[in-house]
C-alpha cells in the first residue's frame, strides 16, 4: 500500500506531472478556463496585447501608450456589450495576458467602466504576477503558452496590439497566421502607434519579396488613439460578429462561441 503504484491516479502528483500525462495536463488547462468563461457567459472578447514593461510614468511614449490602453479598456467595455448579459451572453469582454504594463492598463480601464475583464497569465521563470485589475474569477494561470494563446484567440472578436517585445510579436503573428490561413474568421487587427509599427515591421517588404500575398498587408490597420482604435474596429465590422451560445455546436472543431477553429 506504500508503493506509488497503489496511489489513486487523480491523487498521484508524481504520475500527473510525468511525461506520459502531458496531454492530460494540456486538457486540464483548456477545461478549467473554459468552464469559468462559460459560467460568466462570455461569448466573445476584445484582446489587448502589449509590453508588460510599459509604465504609466515610464520614459518616452510609454505614458501615452499606457493612458490610451486604459482609455481603450474603458471605451470597449462601455460600448461593446461587456457591461451586461444580453440574451444570456456577454460580448466583447477585454482579455489580456494578465500582467502589468499595457495589459494592466487595459484591465484597469475595463474595471473603471464597471465591466469584467480577463487575465490569461503564464507561469514564467521569474513568476508573473497578475495585475490588480482583472476580474478575480476570470484571472487564470497557464503553464503552456500554446493553451494560453488558444484561449486568447478562440473568443476574439478583435485585437488591439500596442508596442511590445517578443511575447507581443508572438501573439500578434499567431492571430495573423490564423486569419491568413482561414483558421479564424477575418477580425479587426489594429496596431497602436503607426510610427512604431512602421519602423519595426515592414509588411510591404514581406509582400515585395513574395513572402506574403499582397492582400495580406490589409490584415492589419493602425490607430494612434483609443477612440481611433475603436472606430477602426467598428468600421472593419466588429458589430457584425454573431456566434453560437456556450455549448452550442457551431460545426467546427471547438463547440461553443469560438470564431477560431482550432
């Protein structure tokens, strides 16, 4: 009875954390967040990416980026439907990576509007702590980047990307690839601060070298203020989205409201 083989599998951490159970752990990370999101009737989100290193009182343009991320969190929450449940569902809830900087600013704006918002945190070598503004019931922690990105993508109605580093680029190009390949319905992808993005990513050069199609450059648009970002999303078709209720079979691989077939 003292042998590890006699332990109940569900209570055996050595077993659950072993290599053979990686798929089960992956499933658990999907299921736990999914259950909470459905309990809150969240059908769709507006995802905000950006650097965790940006500070409200930081150098250069950082205070402007922070202020506009905060403004956008408020604007999107007030105008997008996150403040109330309609027909049993809540739409366009702000979702971020859960950390500080731009992510904290967007969650902060949503909180100031009185709306719930989501924080999809990730366990890092230097432990990431959740910001103070995401809704506690909707503040999650992941081990696997892939599952975290899946949850960020699968309810996204729109994406606003502020300046950021490797993580921001990773998440941006994940969504661009899903749209380019038809794994996701077309959705508004807005890059904040045209001067920054024009300097660090040359979409036209990628098309010129034949590495993306000419039409792929139109997958993104730009904004220099929170109001402009919201207007761009609406112009592109943010209000045109309509998804099934949680638990409804939409005919793709993921049952429920997901606009992304993953």
